[in-house]
C-alpha cells in the first residue's frame, strides 16, 4: 500500500471534475504526500517525484516476486 498510495492519489485527481469537494482534493494530496503550502511548481515536482518513487517500488517488489 505504501508504494501504490501516490498512484491512487493521482488517479483520484485524474477522475476529478468541477464538482469535487475540497475535502476530496485534500485526501488525494495526502495520499501523494504533497506539501500544499509549497509553491505550485514545487507541488508538481513533489507529485512527479512520489509517482516515480511509487513505480520504482512496485518494480522492485515485482523483481523479488518468486518466479515459479
């Protein structure tokens, strides 16, 4: 779950529409662990960083998966 939480948060943003409540947006940011007080450019960098880390975590987990 630790590795996939950022991916879930990004997917929630992807599915968002104009009627999303701010509480849902805050929950998505919490899943991605983005600092909402940072400038928007840094928030974007944090989002990308967390997604890439998440993907690498999934890859490393799959590498250790028994192949039998």
